[in-house]
C-alpha cells in the first residue's frame, strides 16, 4: 500500500505574501486570491475587475464569504447567480456589496450629522434660553423615546 499512497508533506501558505496565483489551477486559487485581495489597497476593485471571479462555484463562494467576512455575499447569492445557473458572478457581487457599504456609511453619516446638529441646538437652547435638556429636546421636536439617548450623549460630552 505504501507504493500507492505518497507521504505528502504539509505546506504552509501565507496568502498575503503570494504575488503570483498562476500556479493554482482550482477553485482554491479564487479563494486564496480573494483573501489576498481583501487585504490590499486595491481591494474590492481588484476582485471586480478580475475575470476569474466571473464564475465561482457555490462552495468557493461560501468559503470566500466566510474568509473575507462578508455574510451578505452568501446571503444574497441568488442575486449574483450567472444566467447559465451553475455558478456565481463575484464581480457583480462586489458591485452590490460596495453599494451596500456606501449606503450604510451614508446612512450612518446622516444619523451622526443629525445627532451632531440636534446636540448643538440643544446646547444653544440650554445656554441661551436656560432650557432644561428635556424642554430643549421637546422644543426641537425630538421624539420622547429619543430623549434619554440625547441626554446621555450630552452628559457624556459635558464630562469630557
């Protein structure tokens, strides 16, 4: 039996140090390259422009989703299925994923901007009109369920 089975030595691979993925000819190449790309400056654009990511099988897509920490990639896989039906187009997935990131960031910035503006208005009403925090928040039309949120933010800012 020892003639049939070879004793393969294990090889450790540091994905971030691989510059040439050409020696890899299986779906493993796509997985390793996706992990590597995620940590490089070009990042998502490199995946989006790389033709090998136009046809990724389901197991590889799941592994990439886990390894680059993008659960939405796996969750929304039906939207990126190729018309041929047996594999997935990660180039499309990356465009969708980038849009989600931009939308989430925009929403967070809007929320933070609104918070910042509300807090400044409350501070002005307290300083200029002698309002209490509760009265200032009510005067600004802030819903009562948000009062404790803003009160906590103002108190945190006052202690800094």
